[in-house]
C-alpha cells in the first residue's frame, strides 16, 4: 500500500510538471490537440498508479513523450499557419446579420439546439440581436451583439486581416475585400506587410495596424524587465 | 525558448531510459538464456548442472532489481518462480524436472526479450 502511495505522489508531481510545461489553460479553452494530450496523460498515469506490478517507467516515458509532442506541435503551430489550420481548424461564422449559415453549421455538425444553447449562455435570446456569431477553434461561440451602448459602435467587428506578416484569405472573404485591396491599404500607410504583426479591419472600414517588435527593441525590453 | 529546452531535456531523459532499458533487459535476458541453455546441454554431468543452476540463480538475483525498472513485475516473478523451482529440483536430484523447468524458462525469457524488439508484430 505504501508503494501505491509513493507511486501516486510521484506520478502526481510528474503530471503537475507536465501540465505546467504545456501551459496554463482551462479545460474549456483547450484546443483539440491539448485536450487529447491531457486525456491521454491522465489515462497513462493511472495504469502504473493502480497497478504496482507495472514499472513506473512505463507511465513516465509516454508522459514525457506526449509533453514533448505537445510542446513541439505548439511551437510548429506558432511558426506555421498551415499546421495550425490542420490541427486546430479555423473560426467559422455561423450567424451573419441574424441569419444562420446553414452550410457552416452542417459542416461543424452542430445542431440548431446546440447553437441556441450557446447563444443563451452568451445572454442572447434572439437571432435578431446577433450581428456575427463565430464558432472558435476551441468550440466556443463568440458573438457580436446589437447593443444600444453608445460606446460600442453598432454593427462593427474587428477582423484579423494580417497576422504575423500573412494576409488571411478567410478574413478577406468575410470583409468582402481582396488581398490586393489590403496590400494597397498597407502601401498607403507606407508599411510592409511582412513587418506587420497584426492588422485588423473593422466592418465599418477602420484599420488598426500593430507592427512587429524589432529584435533590438525586444532585447532591450527583456533587459529592462 | 525555455519550453524548447525543457522539451529537449525530456527527450534526452526518454532516450536515456530507452537505451538503458534495451541494454539492461537485453543483456540480462541474454545471460539468463545462455545459462539456461548450458543447463539443458549438460545432461550427463550432474555437478555442472548444479553449478550452472547456482550461477543462474545468483545472476538472476543480481539482475532482478535492475529489470524491475523496465519490465512488468509479473513477468519477473514468473521467471523467479521458475529459477527457484529449477534450483530446488536440482537440490533434490530431480534432473528430469530441472530440464522441464529450464525449457519453460527458455520460452518465457525468449518471449520477454522478444516484446522489447521493434517489429511489426509488436507494433500491432
């Protein structure tokens, strides 16, 4: 029994470290790959924990490898958008100006009941109150509501058009614009697309640009901290 | 960046453990397998059988703790049981049973060693 207790403590610390290495996220915020890895880790850890006849290494090594895979995958996803698209998918607009996009809903295999449940959780009780409803890659529904708050410009939503120097084609479709238009907008502001960290365009046409931090600035910032 | 280093460290740990496993399990199992074969081959000389059985026993006792790190403890217990049985039969002069237990042990050790090899059958 004492062996089981010690093994449990060892595996508990291992899992804590593993989860800590993978990064802090709540279950609801997890991407599919992270959820799969978390489930696998808990399952693998339980085998040597409940059976003292199994060697601890049989649980420890797979956990290490899964954490390594998760970290490498997350690094690859930051570096390469295509990999991120394959692993996580992309946000999908399911409601546009109060109308449900049926094709997208079918593609997500999401029922109307599920959609309305998520709307209600977002304190929306009528489709007419929604300008945009977007299913995020983690499955959550983000909503832009029609509100009477004067501080919130009505019907406007910031859409990411350039992320890390790359133009998003899906955002172009959403904004009913072309990549050429975006390039022209950037050129008018005397900037290079490759130097842009984030460019958002509101549905009312407002453009916000955040440039990439220069390496020297970053180092200085790091040193000052 | 620190995540990448920890990733690298974890990979190193995993590689070290895997190498140690291959080395420890394979060499220990090879030694035990060879000694078992020697016992089976030395059918005429009873003294040699006794000496080899004792050698097998002491070898297994020294390797057992290392093997516990990597092998299923039930498998180790099964081999231990067979070795104790061989030793006891040898002391009692039941050489027929010594051969029989040794033959069983050979198959078991071969099977344990076989599961560690990367091959199609083990993969699925």
